[in-house]
């Protein structure tokens, strides 16, 4: 059996040429292409940078986090209900729950906004919109994804918050609050959910729609009862990815949600998310090696684990919907 | 077996029609709801743009662009931030473009089909989901401290380069895949080595797509605040940032906007911040237009 | 092309010296008419598989210098797969494996140490659809010499290659125009010129005229006759008239049901002989059915 990969042939010595060869001398052995080997090595290195990045992230987060956990027990980290990281080992309290609470509260608000808007847009674009409307609406929706988050933070603080305070009263709604940040964050992830869900909806075979129409289904029934369920795993993946973005989003919450770690379910309270803490603590020039500095990496590691888990979950759903068709 | 079918009366038929009418109403209501949901996000976008333009338009003037930051809102400017952002853009592109293109060529043209390659591919799609603030932490630990670059422009640019690398790789692979296989076969059949085919035929054809992808990725990078904030971009700097002084401390536009908006005084929080945002958005708009031009200008037909 | 020249080309050597007496028993009659030194490719028992399924099975044949050998047969019979074995283009398909031996001037093409790049430099190929590079006519011609490190007079190579491909007169004033501005037939002749520019020993043509109109096809066929003086040509075609018009020898492939249950088919060489014999007096009934149009 003579199949061999192309790359192995380069630079090997010639097999002895038979004596019955015709006039022209013949060598099919490869030229030594050392330059190309070097180039190939460089290209490999470029591709490997992404691996180094991941390894770097994991190492960096977990090495510094493990230093942190030498001083603060993991048990305390996950059970203590107060986060006061600037007092050192003695005065400080290092319970991450208030930060996680803040993150989840904002994320929940964001999802309440983003799921109906994103899913509605997706169904509209995939099932209802005329091709021309679709050609216009889709890129406009995607523009939203290109708005820098610092801009959205500004919008949350200087537009959304005053609106909320006008509606619910200034005594109810604090200047920094989870609701305002969450709503704007929800708007931010609409394009993510809409475009991925739309892909999933559009991937549903036309035959399925036609057979449903053939049974007397209306457009709405076909969209809700046939197409959406068929695309469900793709839609779930889109929602999970959107959630991952919400959890990792930093500037909107750093600007509009405040810097007060707090265990609360009140959307109008000031809170602090994990990401906002990282920005706040780093900005405070926490000395390298101090407990505060290490705590940033502990929070970062937890954040990374959460988003990573969501990513893996989403990919599993994506794979499922690819398998169906 | 005989089944007795009740005879359809006129009344039944009309009832059916009635139901049809109600159903039509429901249908239309549903379509309207969907359209409204789609419109909400777009309306918010419009609202945001209008709000920012109204807030910031009058604050923009030459002084705002050419002055360094000041303690008073009336005299403050974004010169350091703007030059910093432009320098970041240049340095980030210099790092991310070659590496991203190299990786894309490797993965499309040379990577053997083995576990390591699949690991790389899975890894790239996972990296896209890592929050940008985490890249900032990587930048602090590796570039600022381990490589001892300090809180410098270069550390910021390298961090942003890693952040957008997955995007560039994905765009690069797509544009390589768009080059017809026949071109590749044609080159190889002439005795070109795979690298010669990649370099002389595939790369030139794929370049416009790669450029477009890179510009779009860069426009994402320069809008990013969290990673460079974590790496240590400063707000107030009384000097220009030039790409060749890459070991200096640096300011960047989004970081300045963040600082403005975090202050209590309206002059900073509203006026200066929104003016800064307008400048940032203008830069992004220019970049996106450049991406479109790059795509149209160099696009080839096959 | 005038008929006198055509006659000259068609003349065959009179002397019969068997290449390999050991192989005499199972070789076709055709090869007795050639000198050993004229043997370019000797294919022995070649099977090509994609994954586990064979695309063609147990093919043996010999290809001689300065002849045009046509590979014909119904679609799916593996003739394109087969022709790609000669310059190792099948290497590019990860799942493809080649069993058996193909020697090229006595040297095993698939031996360890043989560089497919060197193989392709000597054995040029023209594809089914014209595939010029998205560059100028001139750059298309010069790509091969450049990547092969040949030190040549660029203008001379361009002119000579285009002349040999019978394209010079049509494009001499458009050398710097995009190759895509040429017509389909011109593009295909440009691809032939491009292959000639590196002065190969063999030119493989995989249905070179299937995407072209009859006039362009005629041009390409004339061209093949001219090129035959310098090069050995192997051509895949599903156009029997074309094979009858241009080739010296013809190999007829067909498909065979490999596995009754799955109806999986693989290609097989039925008959290989002088073209005249294949078309006038084939020894196999399947060949006869095919060339007379009763099949496929």
C-alpha cells in the first residue's frame, strides 16, 4: 500500500534510479526546502498562539487564585455573605456570594429583555420578513453589536436610569442600580440571540414547513409549533451564549450598576458584579502580591469557569441541532 | 360498520367562517408583535444615537480634540486618548494581522487532520466566549509583570491583539475557503509546493476578505475598555501617544470616556463623555467604511 | 493541421520488442509494438480507494512516449481518479489511498522519497474546467517557471508556450490583461500553455474540452496532435468521437457492482488497445456495446 502523506516526502534522498532509464536523468526526490520548513513551523506557531492564550489564561488565573486561597479558605469564599476585600486578612471579608448575586441579578434582568426581543426578531426575520426588509433589518440589528460597551454604559447611566427613576420614583430607584444596567445589557445581547437563533430557524428544512402548511397550519402555528421546536437546540445555544456574554460584560455594570457588593434581589438596588469588582480593584492599583490583588484573580477564575461552562453547554446544543439536519 | 355522519347545517358552516375570521386576527396580531419586538431593539439603537448626539454635539470643537485632560470640564480634551487609541490600533494590527493570517493559512492549508488540530479549532471557538476583562487579567500577569513591559502601550496592544485573534483567524479561514479549489489544483499541477500555492495564489485572492475581517476586528478592539483598563491605561496623560514610544504609559479614548462618565459633575459626566463617545463612534464608522471599501475594491471574481 | 503531418504522427514503430518477457502472458497485444525505452508509465495492478471503497480496481496498463492515450468509459468508472494517480494529485484527498505500482520511466512514483512536487513538475495537468489564476495572461504562464526556480527568458517562455498552445496570435496584445477576460476556450488553451511553460514530459488532460463549445473543442484537439510531437499525452474523455479522433491507444473502463447489497460500484479496466482496434474490432463485448452506443 503506497499512500503516504505529502509532507513526508520532502527532502528525502532519491531512490536509486533504474538502469533502463531514458536519456534524461531523472530524480523525483524532493528538493531540500528548508526555507519552507521554517515557514511551516512559523505558521504552526501562529496557530498555536491561541493554545498559548488559553493555557496562559488558565495558568494566570489559577496560580494567583491559589495564592489567594492559601489565605482565605475556599469554603469561606463560597459561603461568607460579605465582600469587603480592601482590609487585608484580618479586617477583610471575602465571601464572593454578593458579587455572584450582583452578576446573576443583572444577567437575569438582561435575559428577560433579550430573550423575547431576540427570539421575536429571529422568528420575524426568518419566517415573516420580506427578503428586502430582512436585508435591511439584519445589518442594522448587527450594528447594535458593534456599539462599544462603554457607550452603552453611558446610555444606561444618563438615559435609562433617569427614565426608571421618573417612572418608579427617585426614592425607590437608586442612582446606580441593577435594573438600568440589566436592561441596556439585554439590548446589547439581542443581536447575539437574534442572529444565532435565526440561523437555527433558517436551517429548518423547508419540507417541514410545507408539510405543516399542507395539514392546514397557519403561518403562526407553523412558526410556533413546527419551526421553533425543530430549531430549539440552536435557540437554546443562542440564549446560553447570550447569557455568557451578559455574565462577562464589564463596562455597563461598572458604570451604571454601582460598586456596592450586596446580597439582594431588588433590581433597583445598587450592587456590584464580579466583572465590576475586577475593574474597580485593578483601577485602585492594588499592590501586586497583596490579598486584594490576588482576590481579583480568584474572582476572575470563577468568572472564567462560569463563562467556560456556558460555552461548552452552548456548543453541545449547537452540535445537537447540526446533527438533526 | 356504518358510521352515522351528522349532516352539516348552514349554522355549522357559518361558525367555521367565524372561527376563520378570528384566526386571521390572531395571525395578524402575532405578526405585529414579532415586528414590534424586532423594532424595539432598533429603536433603542436609534434612541441611543440621538441621545448621544444631542448631549455631545455642541461640546465637540477643535479644543476638545487637541487638548489634554484638564481638571475643569470646560477645558478638558481627549488628545491623549485619541492618539492612544490610534496607536493601539496600529500596534494591535501589526501583531494580530500576521499572526491571524498565519494561523488561518496553517489551519486551512497545512494542518493535518489530527487531535491537536481539532483541539486548536475547538480552542479558538472557546476563546471567543472568554470575557474581555479576563484578557485584561492575562495581560496584567503576563505582559505587564512576567514580561516586564509595565503598564505600557505595548502591553495594551498585545492584550487587544490576543483578544481579537480568534476573530481574525475565523475571518481568514473563511476567505481562504472562498478561493476555488481549482486554483489550488492548478498551482500544484504545475509543480508548485503547497507553500508556493498558498503564498502566491491563495493568499492574494483571500487577502481582501482577510483585510475586511481584520479591520472589523480592530474596530471591536479599539472600542474595548475593560481589558486595557485592567492592563493599566491611564486617564490623564499630558503627552501624545505615538506608536513608536510603545514602552510609555498610555491613555485611550474609551478609558477617558469611562473616567468622564464616572464623575459627578454634569460637565464631565454628560457633556465631555458624550462628546468623547461621538469621536469614538466616528472613528469606528470610518473603520467600518474602510472595511466595506476594502471588500468591494479588491474583490475578485472567479 | 495538415493531413501529411497527421499521417506522420500516426505512424507506429514496426519493431516489436517485449518490454518484459515475464509479463508477456497477461499483457495486452498493444504493448508488443513498443520499445522498452518508450515506456513512460507502467501501471501494475493499481487500486485506488476513497476510505475503504475502491473507486477503481486492479488496473494494469502501459503508456508510451509521444502517444496520446485516451481513457474512456461511462461516468463514475473512475477514469478521472485514475489519471490523477499519474501526478499524485490524489495525495491531496486525505482519504484516498493508492495500491499497486505505477512506475514512471522505471521509477516507482509512490516510492518513499519521491516528492509529489517533483512529480508534478514533470507531469503537467490540464483540468476539466479552465482554471487560470486570477492574474494576467503573462503571470499565468510564468507562475510555473517561477515556482520551479527555472532561470528563463520570461518573454521567450511566454511567447513560446502560447505559440505551442496555439494561442499566441489571439492574445499577443493582451498579455497583461486578466486571464479572466479570455473566452472559455482561450482560457483552457492558456492552461495548456501554462502547463507547457515548465516543459513537462507528460501532459495529463482530464476532460479538457468538456466545458467548451464545439469550435473550441476542435482547436484543443488539433492542438493535442501538435503537442504529441514533444509530449506524451494522457486524456480522459467521455466523448468517444474525441477519443477516436485524437488518440493512438484507448483504454475502456466501466463500472462494476462491487457489493450487491449496497449497490456500490467501482471502476474497472475492460480493454486497452490501439484506438483503431477498440473502435473497429474490440475483443470484449462490453467495449463493443459502449463504442457502438448500446450502453451508457
